[in-house]
């Protein structure tokens, strides 16, 4: 993929946003366990970051997916992965289904404010005993006249304590497995909705992640995204885009981490010589950088395929699997080559090590990606 001057200018603007609006506050937000989402999202919206591919009628930019790839890469360079993830939820995880399948009325009501950064969105799929196996989902929405009555619990919900609405997946019929589910926009000011607790996590600590309770929450049936009973299929499409966000942002985060570590080894002396004089160290960093370049090339190919309207399930699964594992390798090498200092909380490597571990779990664990790929290869999985 050849990037244009417009792409490069946009990349520079997003990098400036990260360097001025996120990184100076990262330490404080990490300590607080939360960041001011509405304030930051409005600033991101002013650059068009939240609605790059969306219809200008609802405040979007009308750009193609390549700009979303660039934005995600640059957000991955944030000193706070939790904030980058939260922006990703707003732009590529909680809103794609609404943008693709929602009615014009529903888009005006919820998509437009989300793209403007005026409302915070969250994606509510995972439950306390239902993670990768979405077919076991238990949250139910029972129809009562023109309303859904929603009851259930949702777990590990990014933006959960600040969200104005949820893109919620619920079971709307008695059909089992992946059948009979629907995506519903649930405003969080609805009676019966509550935040059970904010979760204390290993990493991504600036992201407010919550357990949510829905106790007979009434929502108009008109809040349903797309076709009733097709929620699972719509969510699977949304997951594909979510996984590409993870892959795109991993390129940015790994690229920056390796650059910082290369700088460190040129300055750090061991046995009277720069650490960079040790062949193993330089070869290992060069090897990891090469893998990042391969992931970047793969991401670009998937981006082009998606823009062309092709099915990218396989490409996205490969990207997500590779990104999660590569980020872990990079984080481990960065700590190792920083030595004892790398193990200290005062060094960026410690937070980076914790944050990157989520990549192989969230949005589809490595094992789920392997299951998808094995099935596509015609193997029993």
C-alpha cells in the first residue's frame, strides 16, 4: 500500500495529539485508574479520529479504512495503552455495527454524539462466565410490547464506568447457541442499570473497566441494531474490525518500544563498551523489528482487502494472533535489555510489559484465533 501526502499529514496530526493530549497525563491517569473520556474524546473528535470511516451525515469523515489503520498505529504509540484502547472502543469496537446496520434515527440519536465525542460508548458482550464462547451468552432481553426488558451481567467492559450507552449483545429468543441474539443500544441512565464495580487490572490501568448489572432494564425495541435475531452475526463482523485495531495499534506500540530500547543500548555501557556492541542484543532487536515490519505489511494487505469489500476474517485472525504474540516478545526483550532498571516501576518498560499481555487475551484469545484458522483450513477445531 502506497501512502499519500494526505496520509502522512494525518499521521503527523494524530502523533501530535498523542504527544500533547495523552502522554503528558499518562502517569496521573494510570495512578487514578481512569481518564477523562469525554474531555479527551471531544479533542479526538476535533481531529476526526472517532469517525474516520463514518458517513458525514452523522459527523463522520467519509475516509477509507487506510486512515483508520494509521490512526490506530499512532494511538498505539501512547504511553498509556489503556487510553488508546478506550479510543479504539469508541471508534472501532462499539460503533461499527451501529454505523453499518442501525436505522437513520438510531444513528442520529447515538452514533452522531459518539463521533463528536459528546457521548462515550462501550461494547458489552463478555459475561462473568462467558468470554470467548459467545454462544453461551445468558443476558436476556424479553419483549414486552414495544420494549425490551433486559436482565443480565456484563464483565470486563472497557469505558464501563463512563459510558453513556452500550452496544449490548443479548439473547432475544429461546433458540440456543449463536441463534436468537440481538444487538441493542442500552443507555446507561436507564433505571435498573448499575456499575457493580470498577475492576483492578494488571495493566491498562488508566482504562476504566467494569462489571455491569442490568436488572429489568427497559429499552425500546427501536433501539435494536439491525435485524432482531441477527445480533451474533453482526457482532462477529464487529469483532473482525476490533481485531484489526489490536493489530494496527500493536505495530505502533512495538515500533516505539524498540526505538526506545535501541536508544538505550547505545547509551548504556557494560564492561567498558556500549551494550549495543553485543551482537546478540543488536541481532535480537533487529529480528523483532523485522517481525514488526512483516506485521505492518500484513496489516496493510488486510486493510486493502477490507477497503475492496473482501472477507478479511482469515487475515484479521492472523493479524490478531501475530500481534498479541509479537507484542509480548517485544515487551520481554525491552525489559531484558534494560536489565534491573527495566524491572523498576519508574521505567516505561514495566508498564509496557503489563499492558502488552492483554493483546493475547482481549478481543479473542490466541487459542480462539487458532481455532478460527484451523476451521478455515478444514481441520477439526
